């Protein structure tokens, strides 16, 4: 039989529970104060630098909540050191582009003129399918609708669109249309399934893309955005 008392309550000092509650409330309020002093008004996407700050605060705040031998004063010292380091580095970053790039990275091009950027494809950890998903979330049906797209330092995707009268043929992004052709009997244009390069005609369905040298093609679309 499972001894639930041993699992949940064995060795518990019930007189310490009230102190745990008080410690938790104090540490939670201290975290709110420190985050407010850091200058953040809210959280959407976090940079790696900000994630490091939160992990540091969480580690310093969690232990004193329930460890009797750790005075809260120790955590207050850690909080002060963390906020001083955060403010100092933020000040340096505001005055040095090199420091900013070192801490947060740089904006990376993803789409340019209706095709995927392949020059910087090794500079990020996103897979092509993740870019597909991000673009679909922005109601992009195919790359021919996108004039420019960049990956921001916080991991979000920012996109500029072509006007309806300038939409071109592009690589489809939804699974229903993103299918490799097995012959070129039907008229083009065709889009490279890797980089999005569009050709009006193909000599063979396994012809190499002149831009990325891949050999998979699908029918390109030129639908306007809705």
C-alpha cells in the first residue's frame, strides 16, 4: 500500500507552516518590487538576457520561502546585486551597439522579395517549418504576398506585405498546397519548396533550383491576401 502520509507529511513541522506562508508573501512582494525597479511594464517575449535575470531572481527567491536556515536578508542582497548588474549592463547597451549585439543578438532577415533568405539561414536556430507556422499565424498564404520579413531579437516575426496589385507568385505555406509535383505536365509557375524561388516553367519536376540547388518543386500561388 502507498503511504500517502509519508509522501506528503512525514517529518513536517506544522509550526513552521505559518512562517512559510509569511516568507512566501514577503518574497513574492520583493520579486514584484525588483521587477518594477527593472523598468519592465509587462512581459511578452523575453530576450535571453531577461530570462537570465528572471532565473536568478527565481533561484534567490525560492529557497528562503521554505528553508528555515536561510534568512530573507540573503535574498535581498542577491536582489540588489542582480538589479545593479541589470541596470549597469542596460546602461552600457544603450551606449554601445557591440554590447547590445553581444547580449541580445541581431535582427535576422527571413524573407526578402517573396523568397526565403538563404544567406543567413545558418545564423538562427529556427527551422523552416517554424517560419512557415509563424507566417501562417500572420494569415500569409504564400511567400509572394511578403515583401520583407525579419526575425526580431525577442523571437517574434515582423512582416511587410505587398499591395494587392503587386502580389507575385510564391511558395504556398499551407499543407493543402505545399505538395511536391511529380510531373510538369500542368502549366507553371513552380516554386522551390526550400527557398521559394519561382520559375515559370520546368524542364523536369526534379530539376535543380538555380538559387539553392534543391530539387523539389510545388505549384506556386498568387492569391491576394484576405
